């Protein structure tokens, strides 16, 4: 074999070693990338849950305000009912107060459902944050473990 052929064989062997080292490097960093993707996904999920929680809290606040407004209106009608001049007026106020109470009860039931949803979202958010902390710790551990391995593999690739 001539010098050109020997050089080509050595180049081929060096290329094979390079590809093997790159393959090991990719395999080593793959788990870290997967873990980082899990952390990103959990962050996205937490952001979506926080947004949903804020919307539910705003809705609960609006329903609470609606309840207070209805209570004030019912009290106003009761005050007017006491000043009724005849039985017909008194009965009209009584019907209006009863209708207002029924409507108020419907709004109150809806507000309770929304508050239950808020509590559920808060618990879910707490669980997601605990998961995120665990995944972040796991990712940090994995990164520190492979730092030495990647440095050695990179040195091998560079050689």
C-alpha cells in the first residue's frame, strides 16, 4: 500500500472514532434535553393554569359584586314595601322581593361553583409547582453529572 492509501485508512479510522464520540456525546446530552423539555412543558402548564385561575378569580369577584348589588336592591325594596299605601302596592313589592331572592340564590349557587373551581385550580397549581421544583432539581443533577463526561467526549472529538 502506498502512502496515500495509508493516509486514507488513517483518515477513515479517525472519522469512525469521531462519529462514535459524537454519537456518545449526543446520547449523553439527550437525557438532559428531554428533562429540560419536561421543565419547559411544566412551566407552560403552570402559566396556563395561572391564567385560568386569574380568570376564575375575576369571575368570582364579579359574581360577589352582583350578589352585593342584588342584596342592596332587595333591602331597598323592603324599605319601600314598608311605606306601601295599600295592599296592592305591598303585594307588588312582595312579588318583586321574592323574584329578587330567587335570582340572588341562582347567582349565589353559580358563585359557589366558581369558588370551588378556584380552589381546585389553586390545588392543581400547587401540585404543578411541586412537580416543577422536582423536575428542575433532577435536571440540575443530570447537568452536573454529565458535565465531566461531555468535557471528556468533547476533548476526544477535538483530538
